[in-house]
């Protein structure tokens, strides 16, 4: 049976590139608490089940209601949910509670080849369970009789490393997902359960991004890459000689993109708040004018008119300027801790056109505000005078 090593294997993932990606996520994370406090009331209104706040309303992933209910339950109760086989079985039972199928909450059983193909999870036309979790012409990597024992061993080793706190938890999570997918504990639903586990582990690690950003949508937008790196990190898995690097790099990139969207959501929320405050101030001003006009005695009105003065004074209302699109781009460059590309800017602000981004970058370079580095597809920009020049 496969042996799991969560105390030593993570060390092999600490390449310079991985360290840089983790550092960038930590920078995002450092700003997270401040952002949450600044928009706490508004963000509470963003319900986990209604994550259609994403910028791509045409993309509607098909998810059963039970999946969204489990997702919300994790968001609310993640502190008392554990990465134990019994909790994972409970997820699976609830996921298929209303499906009328008997396999919900039960480990998979042995199948013949035709039944294996029929029972696979199929997402976007790709048979991911057959492609990612079985060796060619040999059936499942882990035999049905060993599934329970293998999953228990995985959870035990993972929890020891998690509690030990020796390694970065952002490395332990993708390792667990690769091992879980290769064990393939259920007849159906392994992919959905793995994504619920990602949300659970991120919440427990202090990264509750899934409460505000649809992580499933981000994965599905890069679904081919997701499956390819999962397959690459599963090669030689049964011999405990697989390399988690490619899937881990994808996972860290996913978290960075989610944080970028989260910060965009925060900025958008603050901007909307300013607009509402402006409207409320205008409303109060109009109300004050109306009340004063109604309450002022006619004699005072006539006296004020003769003197050529105003009938009454209303305190000035400070107006909040809405950020222009170039200002948003400049603000993003100011906040960037490293070089930033045109692609990064367009990913952060999908509502800003490519022409506007290019024109703004050209103006900023011309004014000496930023410096252009590299060329061609690798062209990037840094703020003049920063450490990244």
C-alpha cells in the first residue's frame, strides 16, 4: 500500500519559484485582515451560495444544490470539521442525499472495465477519474479493498504534519488533493469532494477566499491545465515516487489569482460605498432645503430677498470622486510588490479595455511614473524608483 510522507516531502517543493509564489500570497494575506475590516458589513452580504458577483456572468458552472449547501456549511463551521475519513464520508453522503443513488457515503467497490468507465466523473467532456487516477489497462491504482485503509493512512499523516506546523500549509494542501484523487475513494463525486476539501483546508489555514471568490470558477477557466498538471503530479504515484511540483505551482497560482480578484472586489465595494454616501448626502441636502423652505416664515424670506442674500445656508457636502480607469491602473501599480504585466492588469480589471490599459501604460512611461522592462511577451512594468527596477 502507498506510504505517505508529509514530514519530509514538502521540503522538496521549496524551490526559489515556489518560495516567491508563497511570499506573494503572504503579502496578499497580510492585507486581508485590514481589507476585511474596512468592508466588513458589505462583505457579510456576499452570500457564499450567490458567488455570481464574479465578473463573468456568462460562465455558469453546473453544481447541485447539495454542493452549494456543503460549501456554505464549511464556510460557517470549518473550525469544527476535520480532515478525517468520517467527515469526508459525511460530505459524500450529503452530496448524494437526494440523488436516489445508494453509493452516497460509501467507499467504492470493484467494477469491471465497462462499469469503471460508466461510473467516472465527467466534467466538460473529460473523463477525469479515468484519465487521472488509473494506470493504463490496470484499473484503479488503489484496489477497492484497500481504499479505506489507504484513506485513513493519508488523513493520519496529513494531520500529523498539519498540527506539527513545520511546513507551509499551502504546500500540504495540494499534496493531499493529489493523494486523495489517486486513492479515488468513491464510485462518483471524487472531484467535487476534492474541491470542497480545498475550501475547507484553506479556511482552516486562515485563507477564507472561497467565501468571496468562486474558486471552482477559477479552476474551470483553466480546466485543461488543471487536469494536465494533476496527471503530471500523479505519475509513479503508486510507487511513492511522484512529483507534486506542477500541481502545487498551479495551486499557488490559483490562490494568487483569487487574492487579486478579492482585492478588486474590495476596491469595487469601497467605490460603491462612496457612491452611495454621495447619493445619501445629496438626498439629505435636498431634504434640508425642502424643510427649511417650508419652515421659514414669509417675512424672513422677503427680508432676505431684499438684502440680496440667501434665505438659508446648508453645510457643504464633501464630494467623493469616483476613481477613473487610469487611476485604478496606477493604484494597482503602486500596490504591486513586483513587476506587473499588461495581462496582470487586464485580469484584475476585466471591465477595462485593452486599448485603455495600453494607452495608460504608454502615458505613465512617457511621464516617467513607471519603467518598461523586457520586451515582447515578457514585457513588464515597475514603478520608477522601486526596488524592482
